[in-house]
C-alpha cells in the first residue's frame, strides 16, 4: 500500500524547466507576457484571449489548443510582477478546463525571470490534475507528463532563439521538422544498409550502415534548430523550484469581479 501511494505522489511531481537566454529582461518579458506573442513560441497554446483585468491587475483569459479534429478550450488567471526589489520578475498562473478530452485538468504554475551577467534564467514550474478520467490518470506519468515536459522545454528553446537572434518561431519549428526528417531518413538508410550487409555478408555495407547511424544520431544540430535538451529539467536550488507567494492569492480562473484582496510579493 505504501509503495502504491509513493508511486502516486511521484506521478504528481511538478514539472520544472529552465533555460538561459542571452537577451534583455524587457525583451523576454514582452515575448512571454504578450497574449499574441506567447502562443507563437509555446506549443502548449494555440490562442490566448484576455477576458478582463481586476484592480490588482490579475488577468483572466481564455486559451485554446488546436488538435486535428478538436479544439481544447479552457480558462486561466495570471498575475505578473515585472519590477521587484531584487531585480527579478515573476508571473503566476492558474488554469482549468471543462473539456472532457483535455489530458490536463486544473492546475497552476509560475515563471521566474532571474537576471544574470549576460541575460537571464527563464524558469517555469507547474503541476496539474490529469484529465481524461481513469485513462488520463493511468497514462499521465508514463506518457502525458513526459510529453508536456518535452514540449515545454522545446518551446523555451524556441523562445530563446527568438529573443536572442530574432529567429521567428515558425522558422525554428520548420527547421526542427527538417532536422528530425533528416535524422529519421538517415536511420532508415542505415536499416537498409544493414539488411543488405547481412544478406551479402558485406563488411563495407555494415560500415556504411554504422556511418549512417552515427550521422543520424550523433551529428550536432544547427544552432537554429530548437532542442529540448538545452533546458534544465531539475531545479538547481530550492528557491527556483518554489512558486512565488502571489500564487496563493491569485483568483480562480472562473472567478470574476474585483473583490480580491491585494496580493503582495514576498519572495
């Protein structure tokens, strides 16, 4: 029983992604906070539309994620603190959806923008309840959560390329597909060469197959190809992994009105 409970807790472990961006705080803040720019680099969103903003500048919004035959829709609430005494910036978020086909249920998260000598550390941490009923709970830790972590990390590198070099996220996406296609093609060529090597007992064919495998999986990608592997997936310190205190006072996504208490940034 205790072992089963431990696996359940581990399955709900928050996702953590961090990347170094050699760009100004203003540039990264603009690209990440603007509802029109955000979906251009973030694979988790296809559209973000603000609904309202209260006296504490908490913003409520709708979001969409386009699938081939269905559009997942949900709501969220966010609050950003651009200017803090320690030079950092933070943003907190709560989200929810009533879509039964969404693999992600209600959740929350944060962004941290930590200045460095040559730019900043851009960090996110978030967690959620699985959607899709029993199937979602069964596959969350095995497939859905790892896929979300990968998509977030790849998105962060697309943001980095946009902020540092001005490379449009659409172009970096296309270059990722070209790179992936070339590597898959190389692997298929290798399979064909190995089959011919076995059939003809040819050491030359085997060597060519090994070379194709090496080129497919060991060749360094071009700098303009986004990579999830450029991100940290575990927090290097406790503070980076801790959500800002404002998350606790952030209103729920479905809550409208101006009756919230004034939140204060404590850390």
